C-alpha cells in the first residue's frame, strides 16, 4: 500500500470517527434557507451528504481518468508493436535485397572470371601457335642457311687449291 493510499485511509477513518462521536449534533434539526424557502433539516447530515456526493464524484472522475490512461497506454503499446513489426519487416526486406544483390554480384563476377579465363586461354593458344610458327620458320631458315653454308664449303673444297 502506498503512502498516499495510507494517508487517505487514515483521513477517512478519522472523519468517520468524528461523525460517530458527534452523531447527535449531526442529526439535530435546524432551519435551513434555500433562498426561496426555508426547510427544517439536520445541517450536519446535509453537509455530510454533500461531502459523500463530492467524494463519489471525485472517485468517478479518478476512475474515468485512470481508465482513459490505461486505454491510451494500451493503444500506444499496440501502435509501438505495429511500428516495431513494420521496422522488422523492412529490415528483413533489406537483408533479402542485400542477399539477392550479393548473389547476383557473385554470379556476375564468376561469369566475368570464366570469360576472362577463356579470353586468356584463347590468347595463349594464339601466342603458342605464333611461337610454334616462328620456331618452325627459324628452324627452316637455319636449315636453309646451313644448306647454303654446306654448299659453299663443298664448292670451296671442290675447287683446286681449296681446303683439303
């Protein structure tokens, strides 16, 4: 029990004890003016009744305010949950988009790597064919030069006074 509730309870008990102790004076009839007429009624009882009516109105207002606050809190909680769910869905959507983008990029990079490897292999095959052709040309050129040199050496050896 909170201190405020305890103080209200103590005040209510003190007021009830005051009313019980002074009950004889509270119910004693008195002439009361209602501005247009006069009435004979117990003044203490009338004032006590007004106080009870005011307390009931006060309690009703507090209960209404409390109910309104609880409903507002519940509404805010639902709105926050909906916003949180929306944010989670948006985040999941971003992750899905990122995953799709990364997968597409990996496929594109893989395709580029394969194409690059194919181009490199084609170029290497062309260079190898060119190298083989040049080696063959050099071998033929060397063979022709050796053949000429051999013919020249035979021609010099066949002449009189040539190399023995």
